[in-house]
């Protein structure tokens, strides 16, 4: 049987030619050299940090050079797809601030190179499959699971490499009559790639790793599954060609299959895009570095950062530091510049694993919140609470100004406080400002009894002047200390401890505990100003009843 006859038999419904698609998806009209990049996530319901890490490289690469960045949903594996996963994916990428120019979107899709969901491109893949079959480069394989197991067992017994290749590829050269007979019987088949004979090497450029030399592929990999849907290997080649993608940024786990991708591009006479294989995300552990794992590391899931309330800017900023060496240094020199001004360079992506460190992300988060205008911080926190702490959301939303004032504490100075890290942490940090969440957490100083604490607070209430500025307020606290038997200065107390009950620090500690429930807090005077006189007086008065923690 001629190849063309076989192709017609296998794909009777395909009547377009690849050349037709060249017209449907013409080369893009972009400035010369402008990259076209794509993110091709699979909607498995698990979006991980690696997706965002690669996406950031795609986005920078495209947008810093007048190119284009598109979103293609790689949903060819029905078994792994979960309901709502595509929407969740689009939503997550938007949350982390990724701008797509084209592709799948919340309200359908945008662009002239679609559909952008692989499950809707079956005809295109089959047209390419038909073309390969016509050239004798693809053939149907009817092997059942059982037969594949047999082949594997025989390979193990013979000490041969596993796989469907060379002499082990049972259906590679089935007699034409048999193919016909099986097709007539309606036997399911997959379409396999007819790989060249084993041996040789391929060389492929990689923008991150430099030129790669890999053993050529000899495996007759599956191009189309028995339902006519392509495997990743085939689908991405066809899509990256017809979507006119110039750079493929993907994880290094795809390196071993690069040789077959190279073969397919060449067989179809298409120019291969520039591959950019990003390093694995690693984590430092007592025993050394290891790959981040879905099972062991909750921080691998992008949802983790949303749930905990990390600001998307912090996550992006952090990923950029591990993506491009030199970014941190640049940031030091340009503390206020948007990240987009950094000259992103593929060659500066390390190839030996990117070390992920939550502590480092936390440091960056502190800086991000320190620089964010307080009203924006307040809005961010409110949105976070609505999504993840709905029971507290009403409280936060009730008084926008109060939340903004809280977020502003210590952040207007040249050297702003860096104690906001992420939503959940910020919530516990500032919860005492809200009566509903206030609770005495820390014990009184050892030298102050509950009765004595109340005497001090009563005295303080009597002299409290909400209008006093910081200096005169503190002078008042010192006077209160002195009349209550406490040294006005810690050093006086140190010199003559027997003459005093304690020093002014104990007095302000008691006030701080009554107001915040904690022994450490931001500046006391500022807390009072933010809380307002009424709340301050109410809190102080309530301390008469406290069961102070021991
Ligand atoms: N769908 C593939 C994945 O989720 C995409 C790989 C690629 O970007 O080519 O791993």
C-alpha cells in the first residue's frame, strides 16, 4: 500500500492540507526579531511555582522586545484534567500579574491563531499527522496494553532498552492487507512516529544552556492517541509552528524528549523555535539540595501564596531574583524602578537548578509592603480577607481609613518598618487593633502584679491626653512612673534598684500590654493615635478585669 493510500484510509475526514494552514496562520507581522512566547500549562488542577517561574521568563522575553506572549491550554490529557481547572489557571495567572496578549482568557479567547485549547485543534493535528503518514513517517500501531507488556518483558529478559523502537516495534511494517483488515474491524490504533535507525546525535541550540548535543531519537513515540488526540510531543510542535512561536521556555524535564521534537520539526520542514530549558526548582534541606516536591512542599503550589496572602509583586520579584542572576544587584541600584526596567537576559538564567528559599521571599515581601502606599496595602489585605478569611472580611471592610492608618504605622519614615510579610502573618500582627480579636497574650513584667498593673493604668487613664505629641506624651509617662515609685530612667534603676519598684520601661510595658496584649508592638504613641481616644480609653479601662496570662 502506498503511503498516500494509508493516509487516506486513516484520515478520510481530513481534507485540508498543511499548506492551507500556512495561509490560515500566516507569519506574524512583528518587528524583526521580536520574540513570540507562550505558556502551555496543563489544566490538572495543580498550578505550581514552576509554571509562574517559566511564565515570567516568557513574559519578559516577549514584552521587553516588542514581542507577544500567549496562553495556550494544553488539555490533551483528559484523565488528568479536573473540572474548573482552566478557569482556575487563568485566574491564578492573572492574580500574579501576567499579561497575555493573546490566547485563552476568562471570557473565551483572543487572537487569530486559535483555538487556544489543544482539545479544540484536533483537525489541525490530524492534518499534520496525515502529512507525516503520506511521507511514510508515521504508521498505525494496534498493539494492546497486553502486547506492550509482553514487549517490555522480552526487553527486560534480553537486557535491551525499553520502548517501542527498531526490531521491537511490532507494527512498524505490518503488511498493508493486515492494516486494512484491522481498520475495517474497527480496531483502535495509535499513530506512531517512524523514527530513523538508532545512532548519531542531534545538536540543538538552547538559549539557556548553549548548544546541546544529545543522542538522536530512535523511539517510535506515539503522535496521536487512539482517540485521535495528540501527545504533548506532537501537539506542541504543530502548535508552536502554527502559532508562530519563536521561543519555547519550558522545564528541563523536557530535555530528554528534545531529540524527537527536533526530528518532527525537520520532517515537516519547519523551523525549530529557540528552546530555553529552565532549571529545576530546588530546595535546601539538611541533606543537601533536592527537587521541590508536590507531596512534601506546600510552597510548590501557587495557591499557597494566595492563601497565605503574599503580594503578587513580592512573588514575581522573588522569582526574578532566582531567574536572572544580576537581578538582585540591579534592584539595589534601582530600588524604586518597576521590575520591567530590568534588562532580562536568557543567558543569565543558571542551568544547574534554581534554589528556592521561602525566607528570602519573606525578606522581599517585607520590602514590597514597606514601599507600598498604605491605602494599597489596606486594599490588598481586604481583598485577601474576602477570599481567604471571609469570617473576618466584614471587620476589615468596615473602616477603610482605620485599616489604612494601621498599615501606615511606621511606614512613612525614610527607614520604614518591615514587619508586614503576608496576609496571614499581617492579620495576626495587627489583629489587636480590632476589639473582636484583641486578647492579652503576653504576661506582665515579673516585677508588676496584676493589682499594681491596674493601679498604674488607672493613673495613666487619669492623665492621658490624646492630643499630646509624642514628646509630651512620653514626658507624662515618665512623670507617672516617678509618682508611682518607678525610676524615670532605666540607668537610675540599675544604679539603685532597691530605691524603686522598677523603671519607666515597666510602666510603658504595662500600657502596651493593656492596649495591644503583647510585649512587643510598633510605637505606642502611634498605636494610640491610630486607635483613637475612645478605643484607647475603653481598652485601658477593660484591663481592670484582665486575667493576665502567666
Ligand atoms: N503542557 C506542558 C506542561 O505543563 C507544557 C510544556 C511546554 O511548555 O512546552 O508541562
